[in-house]
């Protein structure tokens, strides 16, 4: 029962990103989240608030026409009110008829707070990218044109 609630919380995160439902997305995180995309972008993992994550993602993702996250093969380890989850993920990012795909796996930690499973840690274990690897640059350019 708890395992399915945990998996649903993670599915809700990626669906909210694809739907650009930033307000709902924020509710899926704990007050402080360790976000780690360093395997793809370098740098260091960073503690962030849900609002900081929202602002970062909402300032980039809408540059794409759409995104589709596909996550599967969940392995949930429950430790009382905490959970560790490992799963496979592919993210397709579309502009016109072109696609950029990022593939890898994720490690996510959740904590049950006030009866709700909230994400406290999100790590991408980058494997590869395919398709048009220049689409992120185009997405940023599209957004900057809209904002000027």
C-alpha cells in the first residue's frame, strides 16, 4: 500500500512537469530538497526549496513545445516514514518535429510528513542523450525572445 503511494508521488512529479503545473509540483516536495543533476550538468548538488525548483524548471521547460517523461522499473525500499526509490527514466523534449531525449536512472528519497509522501532528494544518474542535442539552447532562445 505505501509502496504504491510512493510511486504515485513520483509519477505525479513528472506528470506535473509535463503538464507545466508548477503550483501542484511544488506541493510534492518537502520544505528542503537536495537536488542532484551533477552527472549531467556538473557542479555540486544543492539544497533547494520547492519554490526555487519551480522557478528554475518553469524558466526552462516552457521553451519546449512539450515534454514527456517515461519512468519505470521502480525499486522501493521502505524505512518506516522514509523511502528510497530507484527507477529508470527517459525524458523526451519536443520543439516542432524534433526531439531531444535524456536517458538514465533516478534515485529519490521521500519522507512521510503529515500523512503525505514528500520528495526530499532527487538525483539523476545520467546515462546518455540522443536526438537533437541543441534543442535546450533553442528552448532558452525561444524563452528569451518571449520575455523581451
